[in-house]
C-alpha cells in the first residue's frame, strides 16, 4: 500500500464506519480495531486470533460486499495478530527506559531503545495537553528508531489512536517505513495505565515485524 504524503488520514470514525467495524466482528476470530476511508477507498485494521489471514481477508471482503455493497481491496485490510501467534524475529528492538519530565506547561519524553549491542535515545517535547502526550511519545520513539536505521530508510508515525475493546484500551499505531518502496505497518499494545509506554510499545510492535529485513540488508 502506498501513502501519498500530500494526503491525510481521516481523523475520526463516522457512525457508518463504526457499523462496518461491528459487522466485520461477526466473523469468528476477528476483532475490528478501526475502519476509515482514504482517497475514496475503505481501509480497516483488525486483530486476528487465527493464522489463516488470506481466508479471513476473503471473508471480510465477501461480507462487506454482500451486506453493505462495499468493495475493499485485499491490500487495504491490515492485520495485527494476537501476540502469541506472531512469529518473533530472532532479535527485536527492546525498550530499555522511558523518562518523562512534565510541568504545568510542557511535557518531555526520552525513550531509550536497544537493538543487539546498540543503544540509542530519542527525545521530544511539547505542550502538556491531553492527547498531545501520545504524539510526543510517538515522536521520541521515532527519533530513537531513526538513529537505529541510519541510511536504512525513513520512518514516519502516521497515526496513534486509542481503541476500546470491551473493558480494555488498546493503543494503535500506523507507521510508514520507506525502504525499497513504501510500506504501512500497524502495531498495537494494551494500555496498562501508562499512556506513554503503551504508545512506544505499539510503535515497536509495528517496527519489529519488519526489523530483520530492514537492518539485516
């Protein structure tokens, strides 16, 4: 999937998008995290509790076509699998530490990551203002990751959102990695009460799916 930097992601789910998400969840083993429209096409992010992703994708496309008359391309269906089903790379980027400095007017985050023997720290700061903290944590993580992949591509954090699944909050990240083409990756992390750490782990969840290819070529 290619992202045009002159375009922008839809920022809010409409009622219709939420209804489509509920419809997708009728498929066994699939939890819909987000549905949105971009450049006139539907996209969705789903968490899969199954491994037959091609079949799940076909079931989603057939269901939306038959019940809603909606056509969604296979490449516009983004899967984030349950943690125990993800094939773990031999080496992953690890989160070593997070340091937060906040005052009445500002919020700063330092994120230290490790890949093999290499440790790097990214920093970002901004206004101490609600959801702005998620963006600051994401930017600090992006800066640290950029130091890990010099000359190996460009990483952009496109979107960070909160999603509710029953009584749990999930942080969803959509990132673009530009390396031998442009790819969009989705990551997710359970928010256990620390917004900042959940954002970092959601971004690492996305990046670690591709890190072996990115850093070992």
